[in-house]
């Protein structure tokens, strides 16, 4: 049921974003909002919804935190071994 809901939401969001008559407040004649930058990649709303529902963002943040913890632990172990080997 959750997967079906996710599919329907994704289709609805993708369909709305590809609508020809999509005129949002503040949009310019070319359809882009003034806040959009040419250098900044635009993330799609559908991708954001899917990643939020599946927890991918949380998993990615957890992996980054785990990598940082391992790096700090390795650094501390290296310093400890240097101190112990000096004696």
C-alpha cells in the first residue's frame, strides 16, 4: 500500500511539473523562477519525495556520520600508538 501511494504521488508530481500551462507565481516568460540559478543543479520534487519516504536521505547522513567517526577513531588510535611506542 505504501509503495502504491508512493507511485501515485510521484506520477502526480511529475505530471504537474511537465504541464504546458504551468505558471507559478513569480515565474518569468521562460518558465523559470527568478530564484533558479544556471549553475546550481535543480533537484526534482519527485526525487525529494521518494528519497524522503524511503529514508534514503537519513541513510546517506548516517553513512557520512559513520565515516567521520571511523576517521576520528583511526586518528585517535594512531596518536595513541605513537605515544605508547615512544615509551
